[in-house]
């Protein structure tokens, strides 16, 4: 029997502050609920276990550290592209989660 690690998920909000903020995190059933809710709301989901592990060390409502700006900006640029947005368009968005 092989061991399957528990699924982990985080949610980030960007647009209200200068840096993305951790709005939810969890593993196992909680992670599944976060992912399910994101899908219901039409929020784009990126899968990056290493980034999730690093972001999972943050506290809720904590801004991401500068050391993760590049990794998160890659995900955000993907979301912008999917939504047909350009930098600066987030000013018109109340919140966006990744």
C-alpha cells in the first residue's frame, strides 16, 4: 500500500493591498473545501505543491513575503492572461483569489 499525502490548498487575495494576502489555507478535507468553493466562484486554480508548502507557513491575513513575490507573480500573470486583464486592471477588482 502506498502512502498518498494529504492535499493542501491556500487562497490568496490581491487587489486591496500592495501585496497578495493569505485568505485561507488547509489540508485534507479543508483543502478540498477551499478548492471546491474556488471552483464554484469561478476562481482560477493553479497547482504548485512547493509554493503551497511555502505559503502554508504564513498566518491567515498575512501578506506574502518578498521572497515569494516572483513565484506568486507568475501565477498572477497566468490569471491575468486567462481573464484578459493587464497590469493595473486589478484596481477595479474587489478581490481575486489564486
